[in-house]
C-alpha cells in the first residue's frame, strides 16, 4: 500500500516519510510508543542505506545501489536491520488490520 501525500480534500499533505509516518500513526490511533518504533525503523534503514552508498561513492566516485549481502554486514548493522524490519512488519500488519476491517 502506498501512502499518498495528498489529503482526502486533495490538498498536499505531508511529503517527507517521517512526517507521513507520524500522520498515518495519528490517523490510525496508533499508540505513541508504536509510532516511535515506526519512525526509528525507517531512520535505521535510511542510515544503513546512506552509510553503504557513501562508502561506495567514496571508493568508486559513482553512485551504486545500496544492496549489500547479509554476510558483509557487521553484527551491529545486522541487529539494526533486524529491528528496522520488525518495525516495518508491525506497520504492515497494522495497515492490513485497519484496511481489512
């Protein structure tokens, strides 16, 4: 499911991912603790993606995709990735529950 940046009245709403996640959490009456986990998960994924892209850009001088084999991630990055993916799964489950009612 894609969360539109447009509100129901057709006006442009939040456009950044973090504000859209917060707005969606508010609209879905998600507890604050869970909403914080949504944002933290997204930010962890972004941080990991940017770290990989920066390292590759510095090494090659060109932009490359952010895909990294699991075996090349250190223990800390693996832990962060697992937590971020758990948070993403919670978001997906919440949306599924709310839209399947």
